[in-house]
C-alpha cells in the first residue's frame, strides 16, 4: 500500500513538473506581449510566478525574465495610472511588497514614493467606485496596510486607512451583498495590523453579516471564476474565519487536472491565467508556498 501510494505521488509530481515547464514556456513566449501591467491579470502577476519558479528550478533565466517584466511594467505606469487593485497601482504595489518580503527583490528607499503619492490622492481626493477589493476602496486599503510597516509612511498610511474606515461607517447601510466580504476582510486586517481601533458599533454590524457560518463557495465571489480561485478561497476562508480546512485544501491540490493543451486558460495572469495555474502547481509541490494566495 505504501509503495503504491509512493508511486502514485511520484507520478503526480512528474506530471505537475511537466505542466509547469509547459506553462513557463507559454509565458516566456507571451508574457511581454501582455498589455496590462497589473497584479491580477498582467505583468506583475506573471513576474510573481517566474520568480517563484526560478527559485524552485534554480534557473536564473526565469528570474531574469521576471526582472525584465518588472522593468517593462515600470515604464507603463505614471502619476495618473489607475489606482485599482485589479489592474492598477494598489495591486502592483502589494505585488512588489510581496517580492521584497520574500527576498526576491531588494528594497530601495524611494521605490514606493510615487506609488504612495498616487494612492494617497486616490483615497483622499479622487472619486471612488465602491468598496470592492478589486476595483474599490478596500483594495486601496490593502495597499496602505502593507505600507504601515514602513516608518516613513506610517502616518500617511494611518490617515488613508482611517479615511476608508470613516467612509465605510458613513455608507454601512448602502454596502451591497457583493462588497460585504471585502469590507469584512479589510476591517479584520485593519484591526489586527494597524494598531488602531474601529467603533464597536461598526464591528458589531459586520459580525451581524454572519459570514463565519457561510458556505466557502458563497464567500469571495470574486474568486469563483477559475480553478485557481477555487483553491485560493479555501486558504482565504481559513485565514479570515479561523476555520481548519487542511483536508479540503489537500484534496483540492491533489485534484488539479493534468494540463489540457486543448483548453488553455483565458489569460496570462494570476487569477484566470497561466501564471495562476503555475503558482497552484508550485503550491501542490510545496505546500508551504502559500503566501501568494493572499495576493488574490
């Protein structure tokens, strides 16, 4: 029984490694052609994959390609770039922070200066769409939560975060069902990481949404469009609601289908694309490699 299981695991591992090579080849051919610079669908997400894959394989070619993508991405962004998490500076900034935190990039003192100025304007002065994570204020909030740990921006970060909390309080009765989970997760992170408090009235209102008992598939609706999203929402549900989903995650990682060249992903990015499919397979080979799931 043990030998049979061992043989099966080796077979699965070999298939996954073969799939990863196909994914890497496809991204090498097409990554620089992707117009979007963003984290979820664009160059930033592809760079995340290649730096992780380069570390896994020990092949500097992949790391060099990721750095080329990042350089190209930097030439695309400017002071009036979109602020959104999905396609704009909020997501790109969080992606760069992820790469620095995981020692893929070396931090430079001024690397976030222009990002901070643009994201400050987005929160304090610009019109905003809604409270959603990908397109709205809670995505901006994710960026500023990451900036809290830097001494030179802590005051600006707190000012922006408190402004977002204030807007949530003002509009709490108008928050749509689709935005509820994003607002809850933002406030959860804010309370845990900012050192600031929110009113008990606001937090109690959030608790009344009773998200902890909700079905996993009914939460994080933004992720319900891909195999990658199905697995990532298990990790995020476990993180935000203190639920032990180890068995469900293991099952999901073992059920990743063999790469079907007849049904390729619809994009190159992290969410519904090749980069996300690659990160999912790297996680199935190394289950400690999960911090990237927080990016989605």
